[in-house]
């Protein structure tokens, strides 16, 4: 017999059935322990619990679902919406509707009005004794709390369940719907782990769901809030990105050129691996076209590229690219280029990190384009959180040797412009595009304001887009005040670029 000072062996990790949650919990729940899953109705507790049990069935384990709040038919309906089968999961139904009073059904059927607390707990223990499950879900604690009619008796009954589960080597999830008027924290001290699910109503768009692990005894876990969605197939959870977890060896130096000699000269050779570039300017100045120039060159070099589009439809982007001589369809068919169209109103903030990580780690993407950050900002609850999350994402991509291009539309068209969010300090390279007017024509200018990883040209050059692609002119040495949008022209008109081929876009 072990002495009082002998430490208990560390509990083995038991998979939760949700890949992202296993990542957060360093492998899963602590085995042979009880865990509290709390959240208001509709946050996804039942779905999370069913995925836990189905994982057990796939492992050949015995699984038991004890329900005091939902009927067997309701559980089967939840499963059917995800395309699941609950075959193999024993359902002990203590509070069924009248239609469940079918003696041919295998689950236990008892009227809740006839049950006292002791009888309820005894019946649960009897089911565990007879079935010997390795995974148990108890849904929900609200019914036990009502039957207890007192905090002391309630706590003692939960403590009894805890010891009983441990004695039978069961890993249990206790679901609590938080319907009590005041939050009861005393229960947290009894359980091994506490996970809370939250549902936040956005001012516009879909509700946002997030999960937080507040306690997990003796196990490492990733704290903070983690976004998740419930879609057909169950919960998809996106662990909060921590760039420090992905520090590796130094990235070998390599640059990606644009294929436009003057632009490469302006940037001192190209964009270096493991760096981020911010392309900013007013709407319509050619930011997306400039980013697509790098996309086209990268896929032609054999690299895999991911473009995340927030502001326009995928087919519109492809048509616009074809109009300036960039046919992207063959690269999409070859698998070298992936264009993901995102609706900001339906897009939880953490899903972007999960999306990018998937393509970088599983498909070897080497160039990522986010077009544009204005659309991404719409998916963020507050600007300060957006900057923190973008900083983590850029740091992660830099450490993986990925080139990132961020597109940001400034407010206004000509004259003084303002940025909706300040991201120049987190970007390694900043490219500024501007409209300017001369001789009754609207023209474009491009300049590089910053490049951390090497030299760049300090000149401001004219920038044109037509049916044959992008052209960069000579430095505008005979202009003063180009960046203001209203420059003073000091030289002859022959020094400016003239149209070629098709009409300018």
C-alpha cells in the first residue's frame, strides 16, 4: 500500500476527439479523472461530449452517456445533423419525454418526478457498475443541483461521483449549463479540469464561439481563449497561435523577385524569405495587382502560394488578373495556387491562423497574401486584438520562412490619406502606392518606405497597369510633392510614361 507521501501517477492523456482541443491540452483530457465542461445553452457542450465518446468507440472503448436533461431522441437528432451514428454508445436516459416510454428500447427510462437525489445517484452508479465504461458523460449537473436543494448536499454528491468514477477507472465529463443565478465556483475545486465554452453575439454576422481551459491539474495546457465553430461534422477548434512555439533554425537567405526589373530594382532585389510586406494605398491604385505580380512569379518558380481574399469574389479576382495578362487558372489546376474566399461576417478571428497554418504545415506554402486587411479587420472584435493577432501570425510565418504580403486600403483617394489600422511597424517592408495628377491625367506612383532586410531605392517611380501587366517607370526626379497627391511638375512631359497595347486599368 502506498504511503501518504507517495505521489499519484500522472494521468495518461485521453484524446478529446477534437484535434484542436488535443493540441491545447497537450494530448487530451487526463485519464481516469473528472472534468467540468460548462457553458450556457447552445454553446456546444453536447457536441463536444459526443465527439469525446465517439473517439472512445473508435478506440474500442466502452462509452456511456447519462442524460438527465436531453432525451435519447434529441441526442440522436444532434448526431444526425453531423452525419454521425451513436451505435456503440450506451445511453442511460433518466428524464425522457413520454414518447420514450418504449420497453423495447435499451436505455434506462424513469420519471424524474419519482426520483429523489439518492435514487438518481444510485441508478447512475448501478449503470457504471454493470457497464464498466472507460468514458462517461454526465448531462447535466443542473438537475443534480436542483434535487440537492442545498450547496453542501450538492457538493457531497459530486464528490461521491468523483470517487466512484476514479474507482472504476472512468474518464468523465460533467456538463453544466450555467443556468443558476450566481456562478458556483466551489465545484471547480472538486474536478480535475475545467473547460468553459462561450457564445458571443456579434453586432452583425454569425455568433462567435470560443473556449477557455481555466484548470487542468498536473498537465500543461495552452491558456487564453481559443475560437471554434460548429459545422457539419462537429466542432472545429483553432488553437490560439503562439509564435514562440515554432522557433527553429535560421532561414537560408533567398529572395523572390517580381519579374519586373524596375520593381526589383526599387526593392533592392526582391522580397526575402521569412519577411512580411505591407502594400498600402488608396482604393483602386493597384495594390492587389502588385501582389498578384509576386503570386504569378512565385508559382512560375515552382512555389506553392495561398491567397486569402476578403473583399471580392474569387471569380472576379481571376477575371481581373486575366485582364492584366495574369492567367491564374492553370496554376490553380496544378495545385500550386490556392485562393480562399472569406466572408468576414461569418469568419471567427482564430480561423485565419488555423487556415494559414494548415496550408503552410501540410502543403508547404511559401507565399501567403492577405487581401485585404480592411476585410480582416471586420472580423476582429477590436483593433488592438487585430494587431496582436497579426503580429503573432507574421512572426509565425517569418519563423517558417514564408513570405507574407499584406494589402491595406487607406481611407481617401487623393491628398492626405489615413490608414484604418497601424501595421507599418510590424511589417519588414512597406510599399506605398499613390495617385497623383498632372496634365489633366490621373497617374500612379510607387515607392518603398522601408525594408529591414537590405537596401532599397529611395526614389518614387511612376506605376502603370494595362492589359499586358505592370510597368514601372523611371524615378520621378522632376516632380515635387508626389506623395501629397498634388505634385509640382518641374520637367518636360516627355519624361512620363505613355500608354502601350491596351487601355490603362
